[in-house]
């Protein structure tokens, strides 16, 4: 495994096409995002004060987008933490494997869209922070 750090995670600007009747953002496999999307899901109606995420992945890459509203994503490589406020539907946070992520501070009515490089595989998850730290060593 490559020794990933929080500095391997970055904001990606998605194509935004402005029209009088509304905006459209296009996401294309391997073009807009640096991987082929194998799974898409979204989080919504997250109660105030709740957090989501709280895990890392061994292989999965993700692009996390605030499709509506806003929320914070804190990423952690075991040494350094960075927090990103996502609040624009034409920007996404690229999260690479080996990074712990927590999502919180969801605004009312927010929608978190996640584009993932792999289908769901429980074996790819690291759900315990101490196990994550051992994995990173």
C-alpha cells in the first residue's frame, strides 16, 4: 500500500454549465474523476449533531460532493488531520485509500453524494480507529 497522506486528498472542480434555466454539472468516469465509478450513493436527512463515516478504506477511492446544503469532512492519515467544508455542488473532495474520514456539521436539507471506485465490500473497511493506526504503521 502506498503511504497515503491527507495531502493526497484534494478538492476537484467539476464541470459546471450555467444556464438561465439552471445549472448542470457533469461527472464522467475517468475524465471528471480520476477513477471509474462503480457505486454511487447519497446521505440525506442526517439529524443535527450526528456524524457519518468514521472509517477508512483499504482500496476504495471516493469523490464526496455536497449536492445540496453543506457539511464538513475531516480526513486523517494517522498523523495529520484536515477539515474541508463542502458547500458547492460543482466541487468534490477526492479521498484516497488509507484515509480515515468523518462527516459532520450537516446543514438542514443537505445531501451528500458519494461516487466510489468499487462496489460495496465489507472487507475493504477499517471501522476501528486503533486498527486504522495499526494498518497505517
